[in-house]
C-alpha cells in the first residue's frame, strides 16, 4: 500500500514529503493495519548510484515510502522547487520506531551486519527499549541462494518492525524480492545504523547533524577510505542538480 503523503519529484524519483514525526506516525498506522509498508531512504550517494544502476533505482522506487536520508537531498529539493520538509535520517527513524514500538509492545526483527554487531544491537535494544519484543535477529552474511530461506524465517517470526542493517543495493533488492513473503508491518533498511547503535562507529555531534555536516564528520574519521568516494559522488550529485535546475529554467 502506498503512502498518503504528498510526493516531491526529485531527479526523476518520487520522495515522500514527510517529517520524522509524520513518518513514524505513518509507520504506526501501517503496523496497526498490517500493511507491509517498505521504506526506502535516499541520500546524495545513492542518488548518483541510481542514475546508472537500474536495479537499485527500481528497488528504491518500489518501496511504499521513500524519504530523504541526506541533508544534501533536502537542500537540492528546495533549489529545484520541490521542497522536502526535513531530513529523515535512517538511524533517527530506526531509533524513533524502536522507542514507539517499545511503548506499544511491538515485535522487532534485526537482520544485518556482522554476528557480533547484531548481538550487541539486540543487547542494547533490550536495555534501552524493554517494551520492544525481539522477535529474532540474524547477521547479514548470507548468499543469494539463502535469501529465500532467511525471508521465510523472518516471516515465521511475524515481526511488526523489520530492520535491515545491510548495504545498498543488497537491502533494496532483498526488500523488492521478499517484502510480500515477510509480511512485516514496517520494513526499514537502516544501512550502517547497526554499527552506530552498537557503539562500533561514532555518530557526528547533534550540531554537526543539524548543520548538515554529518558526512564531513565521517570523512574526518576515515579520510583515506571515504575521501575519493565523497569527492566523486558529491561532485556528480552537484552536477545532476545543476543540470536539472538549468533544464527546469529552460522549459
């Protein structure tokens, strides 16, 4: 079932113009109605990758709800005349859903990351959100041939919330293939949020987040690994936005 919120056109993709609070409320409705709502998140890097990866693009577009995970996407949406209200960071949605789920006694399943990381995530969840029922957990190291079996096990656990701590495009492809088999109330691909939640990776201070410099904080932590990637994707993203802006003005 699709979301009822207004949608914003962004570089050929439709994004839901929702705040974090509105997104959580939409998810609660999905759980209560057993809607099997899948959530996609988009940032600058993923936008660039989708421009030449049809499988990734189709997988994200097939999600029932698609929100802006990156501040650059929010800024660009305003430049292009299709403003999004705010950034809905994947990790903020992740923790907000667990908090709300804890209050409502929801069942949650955690899939992804390394075995020791997902074990720490579960331990942290039980400590921070005692009202949230851990329906199951599994690391993200499985083959394409094993994916159907993994999806079946999740379906048997009947989670209200399924969190996928997997990288793109693996998580989007998994969602596109097995969302109907899993039948969770909400399916949210949280990317590297498991590592942050487990304390393996430091997140930027709140001020950096509000200023939209969380990417810079990550870059300063891992300049050698992330520097070339950020330079490439950020440059291409900026060019895509400029190109779209010029085309809009010419119409």
